[in-house]
């Protein structure tokens, strides 16, 4: 019995996936961050049920890049609303092997203020860091500016 | 033994709407089904050359196994090779994604959209998944569904969600497993907050516990907090009672709050309505967004070592093993500059991909099922049989050790997070998560051979080809792995 499963396979990859179209400009601008960006978007939209996920470039006005050479970090981020959330949040994807400096995060938080002016209700007190592992697992960490007492 | 009434088991709640009605295999039959499904530890078959036929067949009895082994001991290597491919063992096809250097395997055949009739779980799975995805997961737990925690089940979950919606429209009470889990968590949280309130009233606990769980403090509780703080300040000099001693004491009158009973009566469907419902459920259309993701280590193991995976480009051309190997050696670099570095720089013994791959290969060859350890702040997790059979007992962290210190100084690669001299604070940090989840931390020390020694022994080019790598490892001239396992020991608690 020839089952449907015996058909010839067709190529699949990031560029032929549905999620590539909205992300294409950001992926080409920050190639180091392309993997984490795609996988974080892919996971948020289809699995974590986030709404209104949009890619955004958060590079500041000055051209200095505090991220060190070997780091995979970039300035691509995602802004979206989590399922039971009330305000949109910023999500910064990166690799598990990245070396991210304090200066980088300071620059991210300052550009977050700029973003909040054009986007209503964007949370500026914290960002989410999406870390990509080689097996496609994405783990999320909440990074707040300063000391915050943990509440469940 | 907890006192009676303290932890009463709650009455059984609503059952989740899984697959079809009546296919709930539980208990002994479920574990038998599991053992049958995951019988093969690797996606290769042992060839049984009895009766002169070279057909690869799964030996089903001890007599066949014995007959398969015996010729292997006496005959020559050609006939007893365990990797003979025949027409049933066609190569599994996957497509290389250059961005992450992983291989993507299609889970659902592209044209299959409709859910189909709800049938027994195993038949539905075989009909709706590609052969490659099934074999890779069932024989060795290779890969991970890109939208799932382990096995690619995204489409099945989405179809189930749609089914539950259809059933709810007809007034039936149906829940997805995810909704049930969320509801149970909410109930447990409320129960914990109520228990904390009762404990505060009994004077056994600080009100901090209520706030930490997300509850709110009433005026009374705040007064208690202030009084306790004053008392502690006065008793500062004395040896105050440890808070830990009071934790776990039986609080009289405290009951476990179970889930509320649902008072609605469910209306039964007529046979016509049932048939309509089944038809609608069979016509649910969901396009699969998921794929099976093979990590770079799994790719090299399957394609290079076992030879069961055919890695193709996005243009459907097969990639040669040597080209794949060189791309993997450059995996730590971003895509645009990967081809700029010559292989002489990349093929150094301290290449970060090589170090992690050697540890992966080491444990796979010993029979462990090796998965990613990022959720437990480690490099790899070791499962005795596989993720479906139980939790991982070991978390592995790769620690590079240089044979020659000069190589470390001249290394073009970014500094390894576990390299160099480490102090006890680092040990403590590494072990923190593992202590909480009762896993043993294994530090896999990879000894990196000295570049000078390799050149002297004529092995300077050994790492440029996968064959050279394998031969060098077999001869023992390249890397070696030594493990040190760690468990936190607290003298006060672990006496005897």
C-alpha cells in the first residue's frame, strides 16, 4: 500500500516558510541575529499564541555598536502582546553563545524609551530576552532595569 | 506520614478531549505500546544474513538475534557490517538551513490538510506523518519539533483544539489538555493562597508568603507583619527560632481545597448529530507550520557517523559530507562570513563545534539519549532510554582543557564559557539549578590536543576531513573525554 508519506520530499527552510515574509527586511539587516529572530517569531506566533507580533529595528541614532565582534547580537526585536497581557512588550532574540554587555542592554533600554513614544502602552520597565539553543528551543528571560522584588 | 485530612486527594476532574473516544490505552498496555514504538535505539538495522538473503529484518526472537550474531563472529567484515543499506532502508532526507546550520525534516506530507477520521492513535500518526520524521524520533529520539517541547505534535494539538470548539458548539463539555492544566494551576494557586492565609492566622507563617504567591494582604495581616518585625528586632541578640523549624507543622483545621464540582447536566447527542459531528471533525483543515529540527550535532552524527541522513540544499542537491563538515566547523560564525575563513583556521582542535560534538558523540556511542540542556543551564541532558521514559538523571557541561597553554593564547575562537581557571563560585552557580531538580552535574572535560604535537605526528591536516577526524579519534591521538560528576553535599542533612 503506497501511503501518502512515501511522496518525494520538498525543500523546506527559513526562506520558504510562511513566517519569512514579515521578517525578511530584519533578517537581511542583522544576519547574525537571523536564527534567533526567526525562531522566536515562529514560536510566539504559532505556539505561544502571542497577538500582534511585529518585527522592529531598535537601533539608536548614534552609529556606535557596543556589542562585541564575536557576539551574535543585533538590533532586531519583536514587539507583541502575550495571551493574558494588557500591554505590548519588547522581545530581544539572541543566541545562547552570545556575549552581551551591560552597555548593550543600556542602549536597548534607552532605545526602548524612544520606541514607547511612537507605540502606545509599550512596557518600558522590562524587556524579554529570547535565547535560542542549537536544537531550536527558545528560553525566555525577563530583564528589568534595576532591582525588582519578585512577585509571582 | 502526613496527618489525616491534611492532603486529601481531590475528586477526579473533567477528562481532556484527546484523540477519539475509546482509545485511552492506559497502564500495562500503554507501556507495552511505548516499548514497541521506541524499540530501536538508533535508526539502523542489524542485517541478518541467514538463508543467504541480505534483507534487513528486525530480529524478533532471541534465536534470531543469536543467529544474526554468530555469522558475524566467524565471517568476514563485508557480510557482517551493520550498516548495509537495502531498498527498505532508503536514506532519510532533510534540508539544511544555512542560518542555523540545522537540518529541517518535513513532519506532515505537504498536501495533507484534512484531519481525517479519528482513529486509533498509532494509525493516525503513521498516516499523517512522513517516514523520516517518524523514524528519526522513534529510533533514538533525534530532533525536536520546532513548535513542540519534544515530539512534533503541533498539528495534532491544533486539530484537537478545533474538535473541542466543534464539540462545545453542540453543548458538549470538552476541554483541551492545555486548558485543563491551566485551570488546575489556577486552582492550586488559590488553594496555596488560602492555606497561607490560614497559616498566618494560626501564627505559623509570615504574611510575606501570601504576597509572594500573588495574593493581597488584608489590614489584619499587615498588623501581624508589623508585630512580628518588632518581635524579631527585640530578639536580635538571642538565638531566635529558625523559621524552617515551623515550616511543615500540621496546622489544625487546614483542609485541602479541591476543584469545584460542575453542576451542569450534559445533554446526550442523537445518532444523527453524532454522525454530523464526526464528519465535521474529519474535515478540519490545518496546514502544518511545524517541522522536525535536527541540531548541528545530530546532523553530523546521523549523516557522518551513521550514514542514514541525506542532507540536501534548498535547491534539492545532496551536500557531500566533507562540505557539510566544513560548514559545521564554521557554525559559530554568522552566515555572510562563514566562507571567508580558510579551513586551516577552522580545523583547529579547539573549534567550539568540535568540542561539543565530541561530547555528544561520546555519550551517544555509550548508549545514552542526548538532548539539549538549555532548560537546565547545561549543555546536554542524558536520558537512559529517552525523554518519554523518564527524566534525565545527568546534566552535562562541556569543559575544555588545553594540552598546550600556547594554543589557548593563539586561539581565534571566542572564549569558551567554561574554559580557563574556575573557582568554587562557578561550581556553585553551575550546580544551583541541578540541585533543585535533583540531577547530577557532569563536567565533561575534553582534552584538546596540542597543535605542535599533531603536526609532529603528521596529523596537522587530520581535522580538515571527517574521515581524518574519525581515524584520529579511533587512534586516540586527538581529543579525549573525562567526566567528573558533582552533587551538592550538605553535612547536616546527609548523615548516614
